[in-house]
């Protein structure tokens, strides 16, 4: 195998008469192996493509044969004299399918509107619930604050009453009768 020499390249043995380079046998074997591998890959790709095409053709032929057999069995094959009736029947079926499609589309549109309405209603109810929760929370906070104040005042009043009762009891149960009358007057007067 010989390759033409390009300018400014030095590959080794050059035939001075023809300007070609001699390629060693081991390099030629590598080139042949690469070419053989590329050829095998190309053959494999072509084979796969052809088998896919053959498979598709066989499937189409099978469907055509099965379809023809079904037409013969069910009587769907159009007789030469009944083409007009068949066209009318097909037009009627096409029209029925069209009506069904339109009613299906109308239902879909209705369901879309219903879904939107339900989503809007759900959002409104969630907002109302949040507002009611906030109001309830505010009322509860106010009530808790008010009850804390009332309980505090009640406890203070109870404590004052207990102090007065304890003083009164101390005066009543004191052993000195003269001090009782003097202290009783002081404690009863504010």
C-alpha cells in the first residue's frame, strides 16, 4: 500500500521516483482490520434496517389480509351496486361521530367551568375560615386579658377580706377586754 507524500512531512521510506511513502506491513494490517470492522458495522446497520423494513411490510400485509377476511366475513365489503347506500351510511356514521365529539367537547368545557368555580369557592371558603379564625383569636385574646384582670382583682379583694377577718378574729379572741374595745374601734373605722 502506497500513500502520496505531502510537503513538509517525513514518514520514512520514500520512493524517490513516484513521491510515495511505503507503509510497513504491520500498519497495513491495522488499516485492513479497521476497514474490515467498519465494513462489518455497515453490513450490520444495513441488515438491521432491512429487517425492520421487512417486518413492517409483513405486518402491513398481515393486517391487510386479516382486514380483507373480516370484510368478507362481516359483509362490510362494498358490493359494486351498493356504493351510494354505503356512502350514505358512512356519511351518517361520520355525522354521528361528529355529534358525539361535539357533545364530548361541550361536556369537557362544562367540566372545566365547574372545576374553576369549585376552586374559586374553595379559595373563598379558605379565606373566610382564616378571617373567622383571626377574629376568634382576637376575641379570645381580649377575653383572656379581661379575665386575668378580673381574677387579679378578685384575688386582691379576697386577700383584703382574709386580712380583715384575721384581724377581727385576733381582736375577738384576745384575752384583754380593754384592748378589745379600743382595737375594735380602730379596726372598724377606715
